[in-house]
């Protein structure tokens, strides 16, 4: 998909949300399950809301609603950061992150996480070992080739019929992300998913309808896909 230009407006028809990561290195030619794994950028956008405001009540893991859509089996979280989303995933889930310090923080929380190359050397790196893949706020930090390398490398670890969730920030979140390479909206997410051989099941804006993304940093594009059977 070389030469794709950035998409500046969503032309897909997003559905309203219902109730219920450094640049990647290219993997070695041939099998996507060998060689050096791409690294996932984990620069995180600021949390929505006023800086310094106290949190009231329990903190809910991010992307909880999106993960419910693909079940609560084993999730491979690419660009897991310090593990906030990983902590809300099902038993046996694994995070991958380029930053050894973030991996150490995940492990200190009792989570299973690896740097990219360490994941490849782990017993978890088996074809079809996971029920789903989560890649949140990572793809907008990579160029076209890097995105395709990353998906090509990690999708094979998800079982046939397993779910894929790709999440990228909308306008306000994009502006607040210094590491962002380009604006990655519905058309680009769909193009990346289809290039990786995924079936696109749904695209929608979360947590609020699409217009809110111009002002709300936490509003995101969400694509739910499936690995073909």
C-alpha cells in the first residue's frame, strides 16, 4: 500500500457506540512469525478532562466496551504501555511494548508483558494462540509500511475467527499527540485491515458520535475486524 496519502476526513459511516505504541522495524522476508518483531509505539494521549482533577470512584480499564465486542478470551495487546487496558483483558492475555520500562511496570502489576523480540522468544508466540488482538493508539504513529509490517507480524498469532480491534484518535486527540505521524481515520483503518486480510465487521466512533472528536481528546475511531476462518 505504498504511496497512500493521508486521509483527512472519515467517509465510512460510523455507528454510534452501543451498550454492549516507536516506528516498527520490518520483519524478515517470508514467515511473519520469525525474525525481529516490529516495535509498537506507546506514546499516550493525555486523558480527557481537566489536568489534576481528582478521580472519583473505581478506575475502569480503557477500551472495555470494545473488548466486550470480541469476547473475553486471551488478548494480545500490541503497544500495551503500562498495562491499563491489559489489566482489563481476559486471563492469559499478553502485552507487547517497545519500552522495557513499561514492560517492567506491567510485570510489577502482575501482568504478562514482553518487549517485541522477547515476545518472539516466549512460549506465547504460537500461531493462533490468542482469541483477539488489541492495537490502540499505535497505528497513527506509524507510516503505511510500518503499519502493514506490524499487522502482518502479529495477526497470525490470533486464531481463525478471532477478533481484531484497531483504535486511533480523532482530531482533538490527534492534535494532542506529539508522536502522531498522520491522521488515521475510518478509511485508513479499513484499508489497513483489508490489506492485512481481515474482515471488517464494524466501524464506529467512541465514546461519543463522530462530531465530538473535533473537541474531545478521548473520542476515537474504532474498527472491529475478524481473522478469516
